[in-house]
C-alpha cells in the first residue's frame, strides 16, 4: 500500500521562559492510504504537537525546526513543512482535516451549525455550488415571467462572475450592501442542502432542525458529530482526530467510534487517531504508533503490538492497564521534563532493561520483522 | 521563602520584556520621588505649603526665567512650585479616593457576591442608581450641594466610584465561589469568614487591584476636570487641575500669538497627562504580569 | 417507596434512605421555580465499613451529586443518611419507618444518627469523619496557598492540632502519599498532575476520616499515573481503615478497585451487585449496554455490538415510568407507566427492571 503521509525526522521545539522544550526529537511515522493509524502516548509525549505540525499549526512559542511531512496526493508529493500559507490553506479542510478533543470549543458559539459546517463548503466547494445555483437559475428562467426573468438574469450574471472569479472586487462590494446581498440566498440554500446531507450521513437525527441550532443547544455527542461533519465535508484524504472521544461518555464514545468506522469505509479516508486509551486503539486501529517523550518507540500492526510488544515502554504501558483481580502494575518514575531530556534514549531512566548504550546513544526507529518498527538498542543485534 | 522569591523573579523578567511597562514604572517612580522631595525642590516660604507663593500681584503671567523656572501664572503664582507640590496633591487625591472606594466596594461586593439572593439584588439596584448618572455630572451635583473644596471633591469622587468596585469584586467572587477548592474548604468545616478571607479574596482580588491602579490616574483626571470647572481646590492651591482652571483666561489669549502664555496651561497639563499615563502603563504591566492566562509557565 | 429489602442492614456503615437532591430551575423575570433538576431521586444504598463501593454511570446520572450529598457538601432535599448507627438502632429505625406512624422515638433516633438533618456544630464535628477527593487537582487546590497550609487547614479548622504537632501530622500525611517535607513550601502549580492529586488526597485524609468519597480521582491524570494512584488508594485503605465511595465513569478502573458496584441512570440506581458478578453478567438493559460499550484493550476481541441509541434525556423532565424506557429495546407496556423498584434477585444482586421480577 502506498504511503499517504510520511513524517520524517520531525523536530519541534518550544521556546519558553523556563527553557527550550524539545517537544519532538526526530519523529518518523508512515501512514498508509486507507488505514487507521493510532498514535498512543501519555500527556506531554508530543502526539498533539505532531498532528499540529502536519498542518503547520503549531502555536508559538513552538517552532518546527526540522524534518519533512510528505503528503502524496493527486499523483504528486508535497513536503507540507516547506509550503506557503495559501497552499496550506487549500490543503486544510480539503485534503487533511482535523478534529479536536473538546467539541464545544471547536464550535463557535455565535454561529449556527449550518453556518459553521457550511463555511467548509463555501471555502472549498464554491465552484460546484455556483454551478448548481446556475442550473437552478436556468430552470427558473424557463418558467418565470418577464419581471422575474430580469431578476434571474441579473442573478445569473452575478453567479457567473462568482464562478470565474470569486474574489472579484465588485462581488466583494455587492456582498456587503444590505438589500443587494439577497442574491446570496440561492447559494445559502445550496449550502444548507449540503449541510443537511452531511449531517444525515453523521446519523444525526432530524438534520434539518439541528442545522439551525446553536452549539450550546447540542449535547456532547451531537457536537462532536457536527465537528466530524465539518471535517469530512470535503471528503479529505486524511482525517486527524486528536482524542475526539476522551471527553465523552462511554456509550456516546461507542457511538462515535462506530460512526468513524462506517465513515472511513464510505469516504475512503485514512485516519490518524490520537489517544491515550489503549482500548479505543484496539477497537479502531489497523496500525499503532507508540510515542514517548517526543520519540516514536514502536510502530506496528495492532495485533502485533498487543500480542508481541517489543519496546520496554510499550510493554510497561500494556502491563499498567488495570485488570480486575490482578495487582496494579505501575511504571516507575515520571515523564521527564523535556527542557533537559535524558541523554541517549529518553526512556532510559525508567527502563527496567536499560544498558550502558541506552544512556549514550539514541536508538533509531528501524524495521525489525514484518512491518514492525522499534526504536530500542535491545534489538539492534537482530538487524 | 523559595517560592515567593521565584515568583518575584518571574514577575521582574516579564516586566523587563515590555518597554512600556518599564516606562510606566519609571514615570511613577519619578513622581513618587518628586512628591517626597517637594520640600527640598521647592521649599515653602511661609505658612501652608500647599498655597502657592506669589511675591507680586499683577495679573499677567510671566514667562519662564531664572527666578521662576516654569514661569508664573496669573497673580504671579509660581508654576514650578505649583506643579511640584501639586504632585503631592495628585497622589493624595488618587490614592485616597481609590482606597476608600475600594474598601467600600470590597465589603459591599463581597457580601453581595458571596451571599447572593435578596441582598445581592438590593445592592445591585443601589449601584444601578448611581450608574444611571453620568459620573462627572453627579460629582458636580454633589460638590455643588456640599460646597466647593478639595475635600468635598474627594467625597464626591468616592460616592461615584464605589459601585464600580462593588460590581467588579462581585463578578470575581461569583467566579471564584464555585471553584472546587472553595467547596473543599467548606467540606472541611471552614466558616464563611475563613472561606472568604483565605480562599476567595486572595484569588479574586488581583484583577481588582489592576483596575484600581488604572483608576488612580482616572480619578486625578476627573478631579482636575472638577477643579477646572471651579468646584475643586481654592485659587492658589497647589493642584494641577486648579492651576489649569486659574489659567482659563490665558489659553489662546494674545491676539497675534495664541501660544504666548503656553507655560500657564501646558505645563500643569503635561504633568497631569504623564501622571495618568504612568498609572495606565503600570496597570497594564500589572495585568500582563498577573494574568494567569497570559503566562507561559 | 423503594426500600431495599436486604437480609441484614447490620453492617452498613453509611445507609441512605430515599435520598433526594433536586436543584430548582428558575425561569421568568421574577425567577419563579419552574421545575427541578432531579439529580438524585430516591436513592437508597448501604455502604459497608471498610469496603470500596463503586458508583458508575454517565455524565448527568447524578453520581457526583450523590457523593457530595452523602457527605453533606450539598444539603439533601429529602431522605435520610444514617452514618455509623449501631445495628440495633438501625433495626429499630427501619421498624419504625415501616410502621408508618410518625413517632417521637423515630424523631429522636433520627436526630442522633441522621446526617441529613445535622446542622451547626454537630455537622462541623462530623465533617472530620467524612471527606472528599475531587476529580481535577488543578481546581481543587487553592493556587495561592502553600502545600503546608492546604494540608494543614483541616487540622486548623477542626481544631485538631496546632503548631509543631500540626506540622508533624502534615509531614506524616505527605509521607504517606508519597511526598516529602521539602514539598511543604511550594505552590500547587509547581507540581505535576499526579502529585497534585496526592496533595488533595493528603488534605482529605489528614483528619483521619472514616469515609472518603473519591469523585473521579483518576480521570484527570495520565494513564501511567492512574495505576500509581489506584495502588495508593488501596494501600491507604488498608493502612487507615477507610471506607470508599468510588464515583467514576471509567468502568475498567472501577472494576479493579471496588468490592461492590452500583449503576446509576438519571438519578436512580438501576443495578447493584458484587463487582465480579455485575461485570460478568449485568441484568439491567442499561447496564448491559454500558458494559458492552467499554472498549477492550485486546484487538482479538473486538466487539461489534450495536451501540446504545439516542442520548441521555434531561433530568428536568425524566420520562414517565422506568426512566430508561425510551432507549430500551426490551421495553413493554408496564415500563412506560410504572417505575420499577430495586429488588434483590439473589446474592445481594439488586436490579430495578420490570422484566426481571418474579
């Protein structure tokens, strides 16, 4: 299978008052087309920053200092980290979409659902919508009387200009004049139809009514579906989901996971699913990447990871899942501060199998067996 | 006291980073020094130091000279003396009014915010009444009723100013009141008073203090306006607003040269302006430093 | 009347009877009461001494409200909370309650043991015996207080210790939760999430309470810290002879630490049993749906059960009859009319469902 997204040697640093936080130190991830890749790790390990880096949305004082994020789409490859702003804006929402943890803060409280989901369509699918509007105008022209036809012809002219040059100056002015703005209703009708369609795909009951609601009227699960609708509106190739179900109840989480499974099939997108919940990973993902303190420790097929974890951190993580009747196993120590990360392998202070080499040199993510990558000196001999 | 020292260092470093903050602090420090050194810089020749000395009586203001560094105003009042001692007056006005308004607002706002219910409703109606009037007009009305004089101006300013603090503190208390640690304190058995003093107030007071520093400048400005209208300090008193009032006739006066007597109003005006500016910058600096959401820890 | 029919009320350390907590909903210009949020609606539960009782349910089911009402952080709207009443007195109370005559005896007993009507000094005195650990340690610690004051405050307020003795106890408590003396003079924001939760635990336990409500104590911390905290809870329970009410929406955590578990939905308990039995074979349709929604960390056992339809209705206007009936695919006529009682179906396994009676 082709690699849809390849992140190579990503380096991200945060310049804070207390010092330079080396958030990500050479991360390598490969995401294949059509698969669901789970990115697992604890708070502070850098998984959110990794996903933000793909879209070049890392907030200051963070800076992407190195590495490449190669996206293969429409037959060409681009390194996202070296592209300009307008190119990236074209990609965001169109080829790559992102959904976040808290649906309430992802939705703007003063705009209705229709406005927010519609915004995605207006930005990326304007031509299509204009063409549909023009078709509608043609139909009206054939039926209307002379007065109405005059108005329709005017509208047709406006929409043809919009089709050719949406950013034209006269259009900008027209769109601000109060009464004249009325021509936009056709466009908004088309937008609403699209919004209702996609809300229906999200299994939201009564999408017509929900489209007119404000975010505060929605429950958590509903709000998250709306956010997913916004993300999938333009049929992106890659959906990045940053802990989308962490804040939701467990039954709602089950609903959303089922939804994501279905949509993945329908839309044929790949999903990068970030979470700290290993149960969700087991339910949803095809492959899993385990991240610790800014490095990828292990990357393998989901069955492999659970049956045969190789990296000591992965092993410890799986051991620490609370199981009834068994004693709680903890991982010794704490996540290190990334301002002065440990030398060599960043896990070595807590690793029960650490060796001399681990304190000196940083292990590189290498392929061991069949598509099972590990970054650990213990397996260096097996290459 | 390790943690307190660390806090202080962090605060200082944040302040250093913003030149405006440094400017604000510098201005205020300058004025404090000026106020403290008034007897040294402009020794009072006789009687009440706040009455500006004048040797002669003619009405025309004299330009700056070696004897009168900033010139003289009408009636030969020494402008230099006036602005130097005026600093003390400004501080007196600003700090006194803000402190008293703050104290009243603290008590009423805390009771209102913490207990809610009928007390809160009634208190809010009181504040509504006062807010209904434009501040300056209300001040004027009060001073007109009580009679002119600096003390009455201060009283009027307090009367107009306290509801603002009440509302502010009440808002903060409403926010803090529902935090978990307040509930936890009550769960341990803390009395209301203890909860207020140890838990709620320390966490709600900071925005209020910031506003208070900004307010010092505003109060001085309002007091100056009232003096300009003739409702403040008596003629010849060392008060910047008073000095501008007294210079009314000489602003844009001479036919050919409107700036002829510039020193009469520009100099006191400049002092007022920079004083208020200093407090504004200081207030901004405090907010930048103390606002937890802007911190990057 | 939903009284639990139990073989023995004897060992219950905390026994609630028909506990209600309603929050008024106001509307209109004059803020008249237009309804109630029925957060806790006639819950009768018994928690044994020394056990860890798990209370699970989704957001809005009332479990947190229940926990806070039991230890009188919130004042109950109705109902009774009997704490540490000797078994013979409890028997007497139950007998008097059942006999439906309002009696002077009953009133006297309640005055002595019913937490719900305590006030003033009596309440303050009993507070040292029941404490709470909150979910989010960032908001449950006063950011402007030093650790030594945070942990020492209960001792001060309850007048248990002063000066050097207080300091000694604070240090002792910090050591028990895994912190040291040098943490005394620091502010909460200087610690990690797990450490802050430990400070909160120290604060809760410093008065040596008997009963601790743990309100989602591991939900805001990392997975690896979670295990550390759970281990700590177990150790403290045995060292200090504590009784826990473990409120959580994380079913897998509750499974590992609780002896018995109750499932709440919209303010009512729908099922209650020994942990192993409940998780192995839940009987109530909601409990079944709930447990089958937990993602299992084992890809070989992926579930493809259809998830529960719909969403939790608002507790202001709960559906008539059994509250779960709109979403229950086994609902029958009686479910829409009558609320089911909580009934013992054997081995102290209680279910509130019409389909499981007789």
